[in-house]
C-alpha cells in the first residue's frame, strides 16, 4: 500500500469511527439511561489520560512543561472548557434529545460559523463562494429540522438548540488551539484539553455517581466510544495528515455524518425522509465548496 493510500484509509477509518461513537452514545443515553454529564466526564477523563500516556510514550517529554508559559496555560484552559468540554457536552446532549445523525450533521455547520466570525473580525465581506456556503448550510438545516414545513420540527427543539451550540463549540475548538498545536503537539494539547475539561465537569457530575443500567452490550459500546471513537479515531485522523493534504483530510472527514446515518439505520433502525438526505447533502456540500480552489 502506498503512503497516499494509507493516508486515505486512515482518515476514512477515523471519520467512520467518530460517526460510530455518536451511534454508540445514542444507545447508552437513550436505551441504557446513561446521563449526558456522566458519559462526557468519564470519556474525557479516560481518553485524556490515554492521550497523555501516548504522548509521553512517543515523545518522552515532560507533559507539564506547557505550564511554564502564562499564555500557554491560559489558552489550554480556554480550549479545555470552551472547546473540548463544550463540544463534547453539547454533542451528546443533542444526541440524547434527538439522535446521533442529526447531532453530527448539525455540528457540520461549523464552517459557516467560522466564515461569519472571520468576516466580523476582519471587517471584510466574504467571497461569493462563502456566501453560497452560508445559503447551503442554512437551507440544509431548514430542511433537516422542518422537512420543508414551517409549522413543524422534525427533531425536538432542545436537540436543535444543543446541535447549534455544538456547531459553535466546534468552531471554537477548531480555531482556538492552532497556536498551541504548532508550538507543542496535537496529542499533548488534545490530551490536556480532555483531561482538564473532564476535571472541570467533575464537581457537577462526579464520575463515581452513576445512573443507568450496565449490560454486556452497554460495556462494549462504552469501550468503543473511549478506544475507537476517541483515541484511535483521533490517531488515524491526525496521522493521515502525514500522507495526504489537510484539504483532503477535511473533505474525507465528512464521512463522519454519513457513517452516523448508515450506522443509525443498521443498528438503531432509524428512518430518514428524502428531505433529511437533501438537507444533509446541502450541509456537507459546504465542505466541498470551501475546499475547491
């Protein structure tokens, strides 16, 4: 296998695993009675520790060196709370109130939010291509949540609000840690973000206070979320950048909502209307339009 094919395979596997973690999360939240806060805090603490262990094993550097710089400490804390914790909690809250497919698709409104923020911060009118993306994203969201009927919502209002919150959190999560990752390492910043975000949530939801029902299937789904849906998925996604361009990586990352839809139909017996597919296509189409040179 060539390095390019290896990179393509890695990003596809990583994105598919992310989509699968949403479906596994829906099963735990809706069928097993897990609370959103407990799932998020336990996932972040365990995954954060695993990431830091992997980082130390690979680089053999002091993971606490980042705390020597005041600006780095400040940015890591912002990323952990308003990026990593916020995107995890809003995403799983949207799944609990709605479903995994809708949560994943709504999170892909993130590029439009970044476009709006960039336009406001630079005080420059976005290019026509970006205006087209905004129109596609708004139209896709409208079809997804209303099926074209203004007087009804196809998903609960709470799920819609949590999904929009997830898109805003994902936009911050994507743009804010750029300086840190360039200065340090992606595994270190991701691990610290998850661990510190989990620690911040602990006073509200201690991981030892569990509500829900465990079973063999629940344990398998939970292990999948931690290992495959978090650690291995991130490893595949970030590792693919060594072999293919970041543009190709971001484009193939759009497999995530598609895998969430397919897996929801296979394992959760979810049904989707034609308007759902059209809305999804419009939202995901923004990724391809933005990536086109």
